[in-house]
């Protein structure tokens, strides 16, 4: 029984983690693991469990990561002979790769008041999120109980550890403009579909000018939303969080914000 795998998978799904489950569904001859053996593969190529190790597992991990990126399931057959994948088992194995992905994932860079308010709203909406901040007293399970991942590192460095893809919404709310700028610089080099940065108009303009000199031109990048959020008038961390999530929803649904009454034709 794969009870450990099933327990881990249940936890990962509850935490809305992107992953692939690899299962051996059939085999012939001598193979490293039996039918039913499972392994969880994550976007960063880390694994939980094993289907036998060696070249077979190496190739399957590569295929599983590719499936996660494409959000597709796949069946593969491997010939475990010298003429196949150069294995000596002299058997054949068929594996099924099942992908679990989530259309919206938020990466919060910073763990202060706005980040905390944002996490509570994302929890309520059941939108998966991760948090990055080098301050352990802020970025911890007591404050962010349901975070998929908590990365205790400088936010801009954490970007290199997180598997940012086309479904990632980055929200930059660090403890200062220096870190905000570093995060924006790193974010522009990712595949994130949304990059929101908090700040006053003057701060944003100044950061944009500096990045323009580096040839990055954030204002021309349609993924960049800064100052972040819709203009709802609120100033408190909770109100700012509502404006940010509202903007994220508009972007994810590909709509422009408007009053519902404007949708009624008379």
C-alpha cells in the first residue's frame, strides 16, 4: 500500500500544490518496482517516493515536469533493456503521469501587514499562495497557516527558488522600496502572468526610471501592475488586500472592472 504517498498527496492537494503523480500501471519481465508503485514529482524536479530509481526514474521525472508545465496527463512505456533505456532489468514498464495544477497561484513577496491581510482573503477564496520573507518572525506557520510554501529568504532571492510559471501571480509588498525594486527586477525575468508592486506614484515612477536605464522598461510590460490593485479608495491593509485580489481576479478572468449595473441592458 502507498499509504505514505496517499497521505502526502492529500496534504499537497489541500495546499493547492502543482505536482504530478507517477504510477506504474503495467509491467512485463523483471522491473525495479511492482505495479501500483507511485511517486510524486514537483515542478522543481524534487520527488516524494520512488518507482525504482536509475535511468527510468530520471527520465520519468523529466517527463512529469514537462507534463506539469503543459497541464496534461500522459502514458509512457519504457523498455528496460540495453537496446531501450540501457537498463539491465530486461523488462518493460508502463507508467501513468497524472497532473494536478491550479489556474491561479499567488506568490507574496514580503510578510508584513498587507501580506497577512492578503493571505486571509486568499484563504477565504481558496486561492493557493506562497510567502517569501527572510524575517522568520513574520514568515511562519503561525501567521500563514495555509500557505503552500513559506520561503525564509530575501524576497528577491526567493524568486529563484520558486517555480514561477504562466499561472503565477506575483505580489510585491516587501518592507521597503529597495527590496521592492530588487523583486520587480527579478520578476521581470520570470514567466509570471501578473506582477503587482505596492507603492506611491512617486516611488513607482522612480523605480521605473532606474529600471529603464537597465533596459528593462517595466512600464511597457503589460504584466506589471504598479501601484498594485484597483482604485477602490481604501487605505488600510485589509482594504488594500481587497483591491489587490480584485485586480488579480480581473486579470485571471480577462475582464476590465466595472459595476454590475453596467451589464444590464434596458
